[in-house]
């Protein structure tokens, strides 16, 4: 081949990073590939705003079809996000025998198996390194680096916005809302931060990783997901006193038959490396049978880190094109057979320790009522601390750690306790992971 032609759909933050890297590293990429990579067309609804990188006006179009139906384009890069029209664009590109690079974790988690099946049938590749953890090469590591091994589980901090908020709350002692405003002002959080702070973005990434690690289709509706918006400075302060940090974790452990998969705020020991991941950084702690524990760490989002992952995928697919290779790394681990769905362990059946925060009236008998309900539901108390200061409502915070208990039993106990007149608000619950692999 004399050159590899690229069509880019989506000229936002990441798309701008891709263009900058392609321009800056033109010579390096050509040297590594042997032929030039040429950005032929860019499609975006906004083709007039300046992005800080110079492109010729005749390269810009508001019509994605000018890329999807162009016979000269070899690789289509989709960076618009969301389900539609991204899915339709990708499927149309595949139908036109074009290879795909995408960073769209939401689309892959919802429709990945359908897209991969269509790509396999047409003999084209789909690359998606940038869909999980930005510039960290975790997708390639799972697909190839651990291909001779069996992954038994992983814990990860996979959302930079949530990690920035929790890290800042830990360092500054400020409220969630104040730190969120700060994150938005710095561009770390969207105007609508729901996907990030409520764990949905992390859920999408977890679904992609589970599918790759275990070779099974994932119904992410069955994965328990909880965000960080209810975490208070009191929770963070008490966790620190006990030697813990609170992190929004993606959790997965199990086998190809069943996995315990969850997304929620978690108390993890100060001694674990994940507790030291701060600001907008991401990290994934992975366990496999032969290699044992490994940890991946780096920038999980942003223009240049994510753009770098996209360009790495472009280079990888370009190498395949130059060599005439397709599907070197199978998208469907069982050939063209439909992927079997992996069973997600119901959250009610998990066994873990719990951190509980109660807002109780300051009167005798409070602890005995709470401990009585917990005991009747087979929940053993590890330790109790009652802070000697009242909140605005005249209540006193009580912090409690349990021994390992079943989630179902805890939820039953909480329903009973939340009816007690001595408790001023619903009990705060954060799960504890003392043994990260």
C-alpha cells in the first residue's frame, strides 16, 4: 500500500488530540509503519470553531457519509460517543469494508458483541484501546499480554473525575458539591456530571473489561452500581482515622461461569497502592493465575493521553493493512459463535465488611437498639465510635464497622433501622475491601 487514509468522525477534545498527534508525529509514524498515514476527512457538526490545530478547510465536513462512503478511506475513527448515531456510523463503515477505531465505551458495553460479529463477518478489525483508562494500554494487555493466562479478577479506579473529587475531599475536607464545582471549573467534570459521579462511566468500562477478560457477553444491567454523591467529609475523615481511603472502584472477581462484579465507593487500606492513586489518574490492579498481581497506572482521560491511545490503534490497524492481515487478535473469542452471557453474582449474595454511619439522637439506649437489629440479622459488629459533636439537626454521628456479612442481611437490617425514631436520616453504607486480591 502507498498510504493509509483515515476518516475522523468527531472533532471534540479527543478528536483534536488525535489530529495534533498525527500532525506532530507524521515522520515518526511513517518511519514505524513504512508508509504515510494520511488524515483525509474530518466530520463534525461544528466545522468553524478553532481547536488550536490547523487543518485545511476542504478536509472538514458536517456529513459523516462523506467519510463512511468514501472508497479511499481505510480506517474510520469514531469519537462522537453515545449509542446513536455512533452505532449506525460504525455499522455502515463496517458494511463498506472499513476498519474501525473507537473510544466509545458506552457503545461497546451495550452493543459490542453485535459490532464485533458484523466486523468478523466482513473481515475488518475494530480497535478500542482508548475506551478504557485513556492512555493506559490495558485493552492490549488483556487481549494479548495475558492471552496465555487466566485472569481471576481486577480492581480499578477507572474514572478520573470521581477520583479527583474524592482525592480533593480527602485533602481539603470540603463537601462533595464544592469540589464538584471546582472540578467543573477546571474542565475535569462535565456540566452534567451524572455519568462520572454516579458510577455509570465506570460501569461501561468494567463491562468491556469483563467481556475481554472472561470471553463472555455482559449484561451490565445486572451489575450493581452506586456513585459517590452521598459521600461526606465525615465519612472520609473517619475512614482516614481507621487507615482507609474511599475510592470509587470497579470490582470483578470470579471465573468464566460467574463473576462478582460491582461499582461503588469502597474503603480500601492505606497500605494498598490503589489508595495512593490521586487526582485524575486511573489505575487497574489485575490478578491472573500464572503472573499473579500486576498494576497499570496512568492518565485515564484528557486530550493527549486518550488521543495517544487512539493513534496507537490507528498504527496497529495500519500495520495489519500493510501486511494484509485481518483479525489477528480475534474480536470474538469463540470464533464466529455468539458469545455466551456470563452470570453476574447478585449483589445480595456477596459477603463483605461494611462501614456504617448513623445520625442518631443523643440519648441512652441508641446503640443497644442498633446493635440488636444488626444481631438479629446475623451481622456482627467489629467496632463502634460515637463522635461527641452534634450536627445541625441535633443528632450525633455514630460510626460502625462490621465483620464480614451478607449484603442481603444488611439490607434487611437497614430497612428495620431506618424506621427507628432515634435515627434522623438514612444510614450511610460503604463497603470495605480489606483483601484486594
